[in-house]
C-alpha cells in the first residue's frame, strides 16, 4: 500500500485530574472503501510497537471507530456511540480486557485527507473508571517526491 499521506496523531489521556499528551507523525495510507475510511500506518520503535501495523477505521456516518493493531502485539479497540464494548488490548506485558465507551466521534475525511477526532472512556469494570482519552488525527497528502537517481 502506498504511503502517500502524512498522518499526525495527537493523543491525550486524562486521569485523576491530570493529563498527558503524546504526538506522533508518520507516513501512511488513507483508503475509502465500503462506507468507511481506513487510516493505516506502521508503528515504530518510538511507539513501542515496532513491527506492528495499525488501522484506524471510521464509519462515514461517524458512529463507530475501530482501532486495530496487527503484528507482534495485537489489539482491538471499538469506539461506538451509545454502546460500551469490551475490548482486548495487548500491553506487551500481557493482555487485558477493557470497557470502551465513546464520548465524541467526528470526522471530515475525503480522499484528499482531512481530520478525525474522537474521545472515549476506558474502564476495567462497570464502576472502575481508568481514563478519558482524546485522539486527534490529521491526514495530509504528501507532496510528490522527485524520482531518486539510481
């Protein structure tokens, strides 16, 4: 798959009145297929998931976002408006199950790129709130690269 997009991901975790933000910029792909947009990128050593590929799938109607990581440390988070999902998440130290509930899902995506914003809460049981997580993803078309000399 051609990596012709610059993907900027800004994630903020709010927990116990404190927040922590991480930002990642990488090359990747954007595909529109079967009523959904797919943002696909390779994880790096910086994220701790080198050798994995992450796919963020968002429904055109912005009802649901699925974050799927494939490779050595697979995981799946499903964020859907009005539904709490129990999701499998691999930490690198072992697998855990987390409750995931959507707060916000908004996107302005097209084949030319755009933005995806979503937030969700994580819990380890009905009464055990862990954190609120906000994710902002920007997808920009990279300028054409001049042919490299052989």
